[in-house]
């Protein structure tokens, strides 16, 4: 993921006397707070599975159909358990949005942008391939990796923020996965099935 190397000073000797500094942080570098860090911190303060699974969470599509449509395997259990943690994610996003108007939209937009970056990278790779496939086929063959890449990008944002430094690793990982599960349900990650 690279977040542990962010502040290290690595020097490499090239030739006899040249030194190149890679990933050296400027002395006046200041970390900024991240809204998504607040969500994960608040999720970590809850017993996420203390609510009874809710079948009341409304969706305009069938979640199983979206999982099948996108060929999600590795992260399928995370999405299928949404009823166990979804209400908590919704409540926390709503609370943060009331405290700072537009926060929920910004967080979901960030996640969707990370998804679009992954798709852009896949399109670039696919353009070099001799066998051209439709983008949905590329997404389907990479869906679990796309979800994992989005998770890792969010973890990087949190680890590099000023308000994401004091979380336990487990809280960070579970919180981010729950937010990405919510983003999947909200169609910010992967594609909605064609009706």
C-alpha cells in the first residue's frame, strides 16, 4: 500500500556521487483532516453488529443481481452482510452531513472517483491488449480487485490525514470495508445491472 513509506527518507546512489531523494516529505508538510476518517472513527466506536439485521433497507435493484452481474466473489459476503452494518453507516454519514452539509455526498463522490480511476486504468491496460473486450467484461473479470483497490485507496487517504492516525488497524480495516459495502449498495462502486 505504501503508506508506511510516506515519511521515510530513502536515498539511492547513482554512479559515484549523485544522490536522489525519493518520497522525502517537505519540512513544512501538514496533514489535513479527512471526512472519511471521521466516519471510520465513529464506526469503530459502535458495536457494529449490535443491531438486528435489517431487511428494511430499501434498494431500487436486487443486490444479488448486482453481485452476479459484476461477478463479485471475494467481497460477496461483505455485501451480503450489509443489513448487519448498513444502518450504522447510514446514521453516521447522516450525522456527519448534518454537522457539515454536503459531507456524505463528498465521501461517496470520493469513493466513486476512486472507482472511476480503477476503470480508467483497466481501460488503458485493455487498450494495449490484442483482444478487445467490452468494458463490462473487463470490470467483471476484475471486480474483486477493483473493490480491493478502492479499499486500499481509502485506507491511504485515512492514513495520510491528520485525523486518521490514532485508529486501531482492525477498526480502520472494518470501517473502510463497511463504507465500501455501503458505496456498492449506493452504486458508487461497480455497475448496476441492466434491466
